[in-house]
């Protein structure tokens, strides 16, 4: 596993991921700036939280399902601290193959 790009920081923002977890687009919140993440694996190189495998399971289950959008609450664990977030997921499908998911939008934000 590679080192994460945002070690020890809370990861909030919008990410477009392909089926392997490669970042196609990213916009970090609140300032909107951060290291370049395109082309990196979200789960192995970007997400700094310790329970990223559980997060990946949620996104994979969504990807394998049929729903166009979903949301869930998640407790990101950073060095023993818990940061609750709300995760919004949206499916992007190919124009020609409507049954195939091209990528998934993952929006991670603080719980209101």
C-alpha cells in the first residue's frame, strides 16, 4: 500500500472514481486546493483514514447495484479520532451502454 497524499487530514470534497478506484476528478473542500489526485488510487493513495477498506466496500456495493444515487453516514477514523461524514454517491453511465457504470461521483462532507 502506498502512502496517502493527505496524511492526518480530514478528506472532504468531490471525487470521480472509475471502477478500480482511480481518481478521474477531484475538488477538495473547503478551499478547493490540494495535491493533484488524478490518476491515483483513491483507496490506496488518497484517503488517509484508517478504515478505508470499509468505505471502499460501501462504494463497491453501490457500484454493483442499480440505484442512480445513494447516501450514507460514515465515521472516518484518523489516528484514533473519529470524524463523522455524510457520503453522497451518484452513478455516471455511458451514453451507449446505459446498464454499465462508467464512474461514480463520491461527495464527502461534514455531517450537518
